[in-house]
C-alpha cells in the first residue's frame, strides 16, 4: 500500500497540470469610442476636445467631423487645414467649446495635417475658407464629433 501512496501524489500533480488547457496568447487594443466634442478633438492622446477654429471646413463632411487619431474616417492621402494657434501644445490656454456653441466663419488655417497628426501639404489655400454651417448640426457618429 505504501507504494501506491507514494505513486499517487506525483500522478495527481501531473494530472492536474495536464488537465489545464493552454490558452492562446492574446493582444487586445481597445481605443473605445471617439470623444463627443462639438468641433472635433485633437489628433493626439488624450484626444481632448478641440476649440472651434482649430479644424477647417475640409475636416467636416455634411457637418460631421471626419475624425482624427484612431477614429479618423477620411480618405487616404487626406491633408486638411488646421489653425495650430488653438493647440495647447503651442501654448493655447483659451476657452474650450461646449455642446451647442455657435459657429463663426473666420477660419484662419496655418498648417495642414493628415488624420493622424502628420504635417504635410494641401492642394488649396486656407485663405477665404469659411466654416459657417460646416461645423453645425446634430451629433455625428462618423468621427464621434458632435456639434
């Protein structure tokens, strides 16, 4: 009997390890839903809301923000105008928008960016771009920006 007692413990241990199933390695990256911002959100983490005037009208389709960063829904090769004077990384400390804020129509773009925040060139000038109405409207699911 003592032989079986000595053999039972190692068999039990081996059986417990053999019974465990091997789970496949898994990598999950969750970016969640796009921020609900009246005029879009910055193209860098933590993706806080951008103030009115940061994005030009070419960032909006049918009044809906096309997104930025992980939620960019624009066409490949897109570069749109921004006014980087409204960027906190450049020292902007002014007011940020609230839902329902009214639009103005004197956009003054000074830089072009793609949907991921890379600086580049656009085929047209930011001069005379007017965004009255372009950034008004109901909530949008395309890029998550609501106006």
